[in-house]
């Protein structure tokens, strides 16, 4: 069945964020895709990945993506 998976961390380390996301998507190419975050988060997103940084956003650093099963 179709569904969404949210992957979120409380770090800004690309090894724990983008690399994990890209490895997962690489292993499941025809099963999952990144989807655009809500327009509420458009100011925090880049290439469908949401990032927060303490110096830019005045909050703890974090990462989040929304992955949809296709």
C-alpha cells in the first residue's frame, strides 16, 4: 500500500542525513521518492530536504525529509 515515511534527525551532519536518505533511495529506486515538504516549510527546504541551523533559524540544527512509497 502507499504511504509516507518521515526521516528526521537532530543533527546537521550530512553523513547522518543526506547520505542515509540517498542510500535508502538508491536501494529502493522504483519503490520510494522524495516529495516536496509543505509550503509552510519552503523557507527551510533545499532540494526537498528540510534543514534548520542554529545561526540561521534561531533553533537547534535538524534535518527532515518526507519519502513517499510509489
